[in-house]
C-alpha cells in the first residue's frame, strides 16, 4: 500500500516510464466522522502541472465504478485524458500501458493506489486496475464522451499478456468482463497515432 | 431507499420547494464485476437542465468525504453550486435548506439518496446528510474554491433545529463535528443576499 494515508502534502511526481503521466499525493483529512479530501482542485493542481489543456474543449464526464475484490478492469485507452482516484477506503493495483506510437510505446507503470493518490493518464495510455480490498469505489474525470458506437476506435491491450510484466494477483482467477478477456496482446496492438489522440 | 437502483433512465426533476434545485436519476449498469455509472456527463445533462452557468468561470473542485454510519455533516451553504452524489453502495438522508433571501428562505427538501441519484444544489442553499448505511463515500463537484479564511462568509444552519422538520435518525446521538454543533437556528441565520451568491 502507499506508506501513509492522512495529511500528505499536495504534491506531484512525473512518471518517467510514460511521458505526460502524473502521480499526485492528495491530503486526506481524518476526524471523528471519517475523512475528507479535495480529490481534484484545479486552482491548486494546474500550477503543479495538471494540464490546463484538460479543460480546453469544455467537456467533462465523471465516472464511478464499484467493484468487488479481485475484479480486474482494463486495459483501455481512449482519445481522452483521465484523472483517476479511489473514493473510499479501498486499494487497487493500478497499471498503465503506453499505446501511443513512438519511443514509449509498450512502456508500463504500475503502483498500488488508495484515496490519497490521484493519477493523471494522458489520452492513448491504457488504464486498468485490480481490486486488492474487499471492494472499491473508483472515480475518474474525463474530458470527452464515451459512446458504444465509437468503441472500435478505442485501443485495448490484454491485461493477461505476460509481456507487460504487471504484478496482478492470481490473474487467472481475476473477475473480468468478456470484452476484456478478448483484447489483443501488446505485439498485436495497433498504436494510437497522433491523428487518433 | 430509492425504489430501484439499476438501469434507470437518465432523467431530471425540479424540486418545487427550492427553486433551481434538481434531482437526477442516473443509470447504473451492473455486471459480474460490480457496477459502473456516468456520475456526471455534461453533454447529456446540460440539455436536461443542468445549468451551463456551473462552468462559466472555468473553476472546478471535486470533493470526496468518507463517513461511518450515523455521521451527520451539515448544513452548509457557500457561494458556489454543488453537484452531489453517492459513490458506493451506501445511502444517506440528504437534506437541503434554502438560505437565500426571498420567498423560499427556510424551505426544506429531504430525500434518501444512493448512487443512482445526483443532486444539483444552487449556491446559497445549505447542504447536509446523515449516513444510513455502515459507511458511505460521498462525492461532489463545486465551481469555486473553499478556503478556511473565507469560512466566516459562508452560511450555516443548525442540523438539529426542530423548526427544519428534517427526519434525521436519532439526531441526539449523531456523530458530528464541533463546528456543526455550534451553528445558529434558522431564525438566527443571516440570509444569503444576491451580493453574496
Ligand atoms: C466507459 C463507459 C461505459 N458505460 C457503460 C457500458 C457498460 O454498460 C458499462 C461498463 O462499461 P465497460 O466498458 O465494461 O467498463 P469498464 O470495463 O469498467 O471500463 C471503464 O473503466 C476503466 C476505464 O479505463 C475505461 O475508460 C472504461 O471503459 O458502462 C457507459 O455508460 N459510459 C461510459 O463512459
Ligand atoms: C470543504 C473543505 C474542507 N477542507 C478540509 C477542512 C477540514 O480539515 C476537513 C473537513 O472540513 P469540514 O468543513 O469539517 O467538512 P464537512 O463538514 O464534511 O463539510 C463539507 O461537506 C459538506 C458540504 O456541504 C460542505 O460544502 C463542506 O464544507 O477538510 C478542505 O481542505 N477543503 C474543502 O473544500
């Protein structure tokens, strides 16, 4: 897990493996009632490096998924940016694979996240996670709109591809969707081109 | 609880008691993994009546609080709009009190919400909730930035004021903050003026 949970200082770290990816430490304030966090605060986080371009088109969607232990969702890349985080006391193993054409294609980053982390994932980078706690509420902001008809235009890579080297727990028995089981191995993925992202 | 949870049609209802307040039904999609919802989707919800003005100043904050059963937070009115929702399987009794000067001052709306509801609360309307489930993740979007120094400019009303007629459960033993215990009765509240909101 992350080494501490409460009262971190808001801070950001660039993820060297995947250009443009950012990992934020978020202050979580605990008291007799539970806790409170500013999960996203534009005025504080843009100066730290959260891209102002996230808001350029004025589009906004907030997604929430709720999942049981061992559920594994991903790995999905779409033509929009994501700011992802955990919204309860749960923990996930987050994993990201760069599917953009270029030198970082295929690069992987993985880390355990709880509510005290926020991850900025640039468009074209595949996103996924496995639930380590009994359940988890997983919340994210995106800056363009999903549509079922557009799914053929999104890029996916198979979570179980050993070439990725992701440290999933008991991946054979992970609870997944039929769609996620069918995604291609990294070597068969068509990269996101500049035109797509 | 709300009468159904999964696969509602996205819809909106105006709250007659409090002008400008909106209650959305959100589609929640369940499967073998848990569930997924578009908690906020600007392109679909603005046409239904979610105010475009929410985005006028380009400010955005997303807050998450996590609370145990019987915790009661509120009632707080600030000079920003809120879009509130539950982000897990929990339930809360939500309550809102109009603190804007004018004919609807003191009007109350209360309803039980789970993840299949989204509530738009206009600035100047006090927001609060009590946790009915073992715990709850409560998430909201706001369009201006909180600061401790500005707290004297916010408006509060005491959750325990019987004049509000809110159906809290066992309000005497509710888990609250010291600050919330000290807020004025409705009759002593200074209304939000047009200049404040
Ligand atoms: C992404 C998305 C999905 N849905 C619906 C379609 C299905 O009925 C249900 C679940 O969709 P999945 O694609 O199976 O969701 P999931 O596997 O959880 O993937 C999502 O979460 C992880 C994210 O990385 C990814 O963007 C997103 O596709 O929700 C919507 O209604 N709106 C959406 O934006
Ligand atoms: C609202 C807010 C609070 N905080 C800090 C201050 C405290 O250390 C901690 C909890 O703050 P409280 O004011 O006690 O939070 P709470 O009682 O949960 O009230 C909040 O949730 C309900 C909302 O109606 C209200 O806007 C908001 O004040 O979080 C922040 O850092 N940023 C914020 O935006």
